[in-house]
C-alpha cells in the first residue's frame, strides 16, 4: 500500500432517527458530524410545525450554511486585521533598523 493512501473505514450513524452507513478515514469525526446534524435537525423540528424530515433537513442545512458563512466572514476579517498588523509591524521594524543604523553611524563618526 502506498504511504500516501488514506485507509477508509465504514461507520453506522443515526441522524434524525434514520440510519446511514458512511465511509471515511476518521470515524470519530464522522460520528461527531452526524451528532451535530442530528442535534441541529432536532432543534429545528422543535421550532417548526412540519413533520417532513426532508424539510427539517433543508432548514438544518440552511442554518448550518448560515453559521459557516458567518464564521467565514469573521475569519476573513481577522485575517485582514492580522495582515494589516503584520504590515504595520514590518514597517516599524524597517524604521527601527534605519534609526539604529543611523544611530550607529553617528556613534562611529563621533566616537
């Protein structure tokens, strides 16, 4: 077997009282994702009058997508701020280098 090959395992999960057989390299992660989806669907079902599991699944998917895009926007904002801070710190570093070089040059000339 190639060392870059990821071994895939099968896992049975329950989501909204339905059983699914899924495959993946990290069964604990897959189980966790299934639990998140199940919890989201159950939370939505408590706040809606529909008993249609497909409708509940679509509402859960929209809710999860909304959470994802809100987090993505927040991450991108943090990334932009970090980039600005890094640029600012680099400019300060260059200014300090120039000032230090000038101070050392002055000391060499006077000393």
